[in-house]
């Protein structure tokens, strides 16, 4: 009786231990090589000044990201682990204080060695569709793949405000709400009206200033890269680049946007600190 009653438990134990062993072997196979991780962490200023705990979380997120996504090299480009780990770490840096499911669902990342040409169709104000070609460094297709040019996506130490990987994955954060429109899924504690006032307000002012400059025959001097005036989705993605690469500049020039980003990304990138929301006005 004892043996009969004990048998299923033994079988369950065996199954559990087999399952745990399989999981451990799978994770070990997927583990990011220490040397490659150190190389990736040293390559970009966005990883500077991160605590060991933060880097540990980033490594966990990156490992899961690599497990979920499929990388394809275009035009014969070879996806070396240093390429996929670098892209994963830069993308996951965005969601360090969130989760991977804050990105819209997508599976494919295509990497070209350099800039690539994409076919474009645009409708003018008369409703006539014009087709043509555009040379791109990155693209985030709605409900589709992220496409990157490695020549631009590989991190550099020199400080700048441009980061094509963060830009394209910012579009995937934005898209999680249903479309790329500059409004991602906000956290429950955030106020959507405040987000709209801050981002749409800054975007509209920048577009108006740009149009005024053109009508007066002068070059528009937008506060941030004028690609941000393309549409609200590009404004959001360009501001994300500044949030991680030039936080002081963004906080000084677009303070309302910066404050909303601190709440959304749950960190103050000026101080590499968690975001503590300000006390509500008395
Ligand atoms: Zn974009």
C-alpha cells in the first residue's frame, strides 16, 4: 500500500526534477557570455553609472528578450552574439523599471549592415498617393518587425543624442496601446490628460515654430532634432533618445515632457535614480 501510494509522488518528483534540469540547461544555453556582456556594457554611455543590481536586472531582461525574439541578418550580415546582445541590452534599457510586455508584441528583428532602402507611399492633401524610395537607418513596422542598420545601431561612446535602437524600440512601446501615435500604455497612477498636455503641447509648439520659420524664410531652430516635428509618434521617439542620452538637456528645455517620462520609465535618468513622484499640490 505504501509503495503504491508513494509511487505517484516519486514519479511527480522525477518529473519535477527532470523539468527543473531541462529549464536550467535551457537557461545555461541561452546565458549571455560574460565577455560579450562586459563588452556591450562598456560600449555605450547609456550603461554608464548603472548599479550592479540594475545591470543584473538588465542582463535578465536581455536574456529573456533574446529568448523571445528572432534575429535575421539582411544582405549577408552575420548576427554575431555581440550584435544581438547589444541590440537586446539597448532595447531593454528602456524597460529596466518595467517589463518586456510593455513592448507591443513582435518577434522579428532584421539587421542590415548599413542603411537600407524602403518603399514608401504617401498621400498628399488632394488624396493622390505618391510612391517612392527612402534610405533608412531604422524602421519599426506597425504590427511587424524592427529593422536596423548595424552601422548606426552599434553603440558609440562619444556623447550624442541619437540612438536608433532606442528610437525604434520606443515606437514599439508606443505601439503597445494599439498604434504608434505618441501615447503608450500609461501606468495606472499616471494621468493621461497630463501626458497629452505635456507631449502634444510641446509637439504643437515645435511644429508651429517650425512652420513660422519656413513662412518667414528662415531656418527653424527647434529645441530638439527637428525630425521630432514629423508627427507625434516621432516626437515621442526622439524625446526618448534625449531622455536617455541628454536627460539634463531635455529636463531644462522640455520640463513637462521630462516629468511625464520619469513617471512612465519609472526613473530619473539625470541621477540614475528611481522616480519618486512629486507631492501633489496642497
Ligand atoms: Zn521613428
